[in-house]
């Protein structure tokens, strides 16, 4: 039996978008709306192969945003199939330190690095900062015990956001991150195929 | 910046790599219509699904002047690539010159089937051998046509040096 020299492990990666142009544009639009209206929840309802350990929304977002120019950080214990999938479909470099990554990817069940350990950007190029893609357990706009009130550009008055599955001190880290403006880290919270954008301008009210 | 290696090769046997490279070259250099005819002659192929649908792109061809000089960009060429997987998990890939999506897909499917022992010999004899022969005949014909216009330059020795 001949061996297959191109694949890393024996199993080939899961398929990517069936229609790469249309589906990545639709996902990009959803991500754009999510950061334009921080705290609102948007759906990326798209068919694509999903590697084990990632949600559909995370996979679609990475297929859309990650490419050869965007180093990606993954938790060290993440499944090798995820790395293989990203290398095959996105061609993105995988880095070992979050501060070197444009996208800091935290699948569900993995510890997120502190926001201060991510790249906050350069004063001359604040857009070169990291963006954290964080999978959470639940996302909702209804008030609950876990809810916070958000305000800032893109929010007419105040936006209620309930998230479970965040790191315990996430909102404290977020306040410190907001102080760095115009530098700072942006974030997407992802649950299933739902997406919520948190640009660095978002203020978390006490 | 510490970038991890693009992929960690599992270092398959060197002769398997050479053989696979040889049939991938034949498939990529085949005339699309000739390849299509050969694939139709094979009959029904096992089901496969696309990992990466055929997509067209550009690649920069680089060269060295005289084969040894500094690298320069010769020009861009259009290429089409495709990756498929069979039901048993064997992956086939193809990068072909031009914009023929069908060519890239058929080359990828045949690349996957050629890695399977039950299809290998049949495809080698029915597809690869005739296509390789056609390609070498084409290359020889081109070489003959080019040879007709060859000009030999020489300089008369004038004896002052």
C-alpha cells in the first residue's frame, strides 16, 4: 500500500466552504455587523466541514478571516486535526505565543490567555492588534444574573449582554483593555453558529 | 517571531514520493480532453467528496538567468487546484496549469485512486502510460520544430589577440 505524503496524519481534513466566495462574504458580513453593533448577536448559518473541537461559528469565522498573513494562536492541547484543518484551508502560520498572533483562538473547554498577554497593537498601527475568538457556553441579550450592560460607539443607548462560560475576571480584564484605547484587543464571542462582537471601544458599565 | 513549521512531514518512503510525483506530473501535463477521454474509459469511479473545490489562481514563476544568476520574476501563470477525498479517507490533490476545473478535479481523483492498491495498476496502464507517451511525443515534436530554426553563431578569429 502506498503512503500519502501530503497529509500530516492519515485522515484528511474536513472539507471547507462548499462555495468559498459566497460563504466567506456572508460570514464576513455577519462579523462586520457584529463589530458595528457591539453586543448584538448575529448568526453564521453556513454549511461547512467542522474539525473536532471547534464550533461551526468558529470554523466559519476562521475560514473567512484567517489566511497566510494572519498568524493564529491555538491552545497547546488542542486537537491536531484542528491545526491540520487550518493549515490546509487557511494556510495560516500557527504561533506558540498569543502576543504574536493576529487571531487568538480559544475553543470551548480551553483556558483563554489574559487579554494583556495578547498584542494590543502599535501606536502607529493600532489595527495590527490581536483579535480574540472566544467560544462561550451561552450568549443572550436578555437580562440575567450573568449579564452586563455595554455602551459605546455602535450602541444607541445601552446593550444588555448575558454570557456564561467566560473566564472569571474577563470583564475586569476588558476594562483594563478599554483603557488602552486607541490600542487594545478586539474580541468575538462565539457560541454554536452565533457571533457577538466586542470591539475595544466597548465600555462595560459597573 | 516564533512561527511553528508549516507542517511536520511524516517522511514517507522516498520511492513512494518519487512515484507519486511522477504520476502527478503526467496528470498535470496531460491535455484536458485526452485526460477526460481516459477517465471516461475507466467507467464508474468510486464516490468522492471535495475537500477543496476546484479553484483558479495565479502563481508567480521565478527563474534564474542562465540557470545560475540572480532570481527574477518571469511572470505569472494561471493554475487550478483541487483536493478530494475518497470514502476510505485517501486524499488526492492536483495543481494543473490553466483554468480547466474539470482537469484539476479529474487529476485529483486519479491521484487518490492511484494510491489505492486495487486501482493503481489499472490506472497506470489505462491512463498514465498513454498520457505520458502522448506528452513525450508532443515534446519531441516541439523540439523538432524548434530545431529547424536553430542558428549557430560563431566568431571568426581575427588574430590580433
